C-alpha cells in the first residue's frame, strides 16, 4: 500500500508522524512533571502538618487537651484528614468522615521514621503520611498518627490538563500535517517541472532539456544526468535516422537493378544464354545484398554487447602476415609493396581480428596508387598493443576523418574505386570488433599518407 502513495503523501505522513510524536512526547513529559510537582507539594504540606502535630502533642497537658488543640489547629483545613490512635488502637482524635484503610499501600520511608503512602477509599484518593509520636503528659504514651490530603483537586486539574493537551496535540498535528503537505508539494515543484519537460520529449523534439539552473542543488545532479541521457538519445536517434535513410538508399540500387533487369528480360522471349546471363547478374546483386545483411546483423550483435566467441592468445604479427600473403597477388598487380614490422600478443578472437585488419588492408590496397606502398606496424608495451595500417596516396579530407567509421559513409568519391562493391560497412565493422575487444580505433591522414590505428588492451592488464 505504501508503494502506491506519492512522494508528497509519504513526506506529509512522515512530517505528521514526527510532529505528533514530538507534541505527544512533550505533553507526556509535562503531565509527568506536573504530577510529580503535586506530589512534592503534598509531601511538603504533610511534613509541615507532622511538625505541627508533634508540637501540639509535646505541649498538651492531657489527652483531652491534646484533642482540643488538634481539633482547633486542624479542623479548618479543607481536604486535610488526621487520625491519632493510642497503642491499643483507640482513637484519640479523628477527622470527621475519615477512615484509615486497614491495609494502606506500602510507603517510602523517610530518615525521620515516617513513611509516605497513597490511599484510595471509595472514589477518593489520598496522599498520606504515617508516623509515631509520644505525648509529654503523664502517663506518656506512644501514638500512631495518620495524616492524609485529598488529591481530588489535583486529579481534576490533571484531567483538565490532559484534555486540553489532547486538543492542542490534535490541532498541532493537523496544522503540522497541512504545513508538511505544503512544504512537500512546493518541494516537489521542480520534479513536476522536470516531468513536464520530459513529457514534451518526442521523436521530433529531442532538443528539450531539464532546467538545471532552476532546480534545487539536490536535483541538479539528476537534471544534469538526464540532460546527458537526452543528449545521447538524440545522437543515437539521429544516427539511427541517418542509418535508416542510408540503408534504404543502399538497398534501393541493387533491388532496382534486380527488378529492372528481370522485367526487361521477361518483357520478351529470350534465348537460354540471355536468361543465364541475367540470372548470373541477379545472383551477384543478391550476394551483395546477403553480405550487406550479414554485416548489419554482425554490427547489431556487437552493439548489444556480445562476448568474444573464441578468446585466445595469439601473435598479431602472425595473423597480419597471413593476410599479407592472401592480398599479395592483388597488390602485385598494382605494383604495391606490402610489409609487416614488429610483433605483439593479443588476447581475443583470432578470426574477428583477421576480419578487422582485412578490412583495413583491403581498403588500403584499393586506395593506394600504382607503385605505392602499404605498411603494417605492430607494437606493444605494458598497457596496449597497437596495429597500424599505413598506405601512400591521396589524403582523406579532415572533415571526413571523424565520419569514416560511420555506417554507409563514404569519403570523397574520388577515393572510391570504381570496381568496389562495398556498402560502406567495412570500417564500421572494424571499429565494432576493436571495441568488442575493449580497444579503440583512430584514423589520420596527412602528407600523402593515411594511417588507421587499432589499439588493443595488453594481455597483462587482463591477467594473462
């Protein structure tokens, strides 16, 4: 049930509970202190009466004189009751309507031998003192003396005080609850403003941001992080929109070619060779589409975060050398020199590493002019292993360097080889593979040389 309450309701309930606890606690302390104060007053009054009675008995000439003196001194005190009994229990003096309980409550003894007691007789309650005194008249006798004070007026006062404190506590708790609700409601105003801003965010309005400067310090960090999140979402949404547009553009050309060529072939009767050529051309386009779909599926898997399927320790230079031997025939046709320098061990997937370097090496050979050179450098230290593919030729425009790893992005069309059937996914796949290994990739192009660098974490950092 508590989980369904709003934060304002929870804070209001908390404030109300705290206020009620404080008010009731103070009221209880006040009631206890008042009751103790009344008890102290009664004890002081009883001690005074004890001294008075002892003085009367000490100066009385006879039992009748003592009785007369006691009646004269004590009969005018409202709520005061006295009983004086001799050693045989016969009453020497007793206030009208006063009866000593047969079994008075246990009292608290005082140093002077008296004891304070609490009595209850019918509807009346008493604070009393019991002590013994000795008469000075002959014959001297020991007397049991009981002095009690009716505390009805005290109880009435405490009852009225308790009722008034209860009314005050209820009103104070209600006011505290209302003030708590007002404070919580006003305190949640920045959250409502953030909610309103968040509700305005749509696919067409991703530029909305949380009001960082107009919210309290406690919410500023939240607003700041939400703005960062919205910024990332805007970038991802923009990239997704561009990707969808580029994908539609890339798929439109081969599908249009397939449809046009098939319609033309079917528009008239052809010989078997023509049908065979058409089917062979369609098969090439379909293979290109299949490669594109496979590459897109691979990128989608790496973006979701995928574990490397076959993780092992291998020599980077050995794998690069195997790729150089594979591309040697293609490079030899253009008179391009291939070379490998350095070595280093990588902890990762051997086939994925080959694919990443193969994409770079294929691009380098494609964009290197005849009689140029492609060089692969491998270096390692305690923190990382770097694999750099460098080729000679025309540089990449600086404005394109930051986007060469985007999907379907092609730099200056003059760098695109006419015979290339790539879809612009090679460098994106390379970047995804390196990041799946926990590394980074970068590109530099200047002074007639273009360099792509792959940085992999050292096996030492992975506990190998």
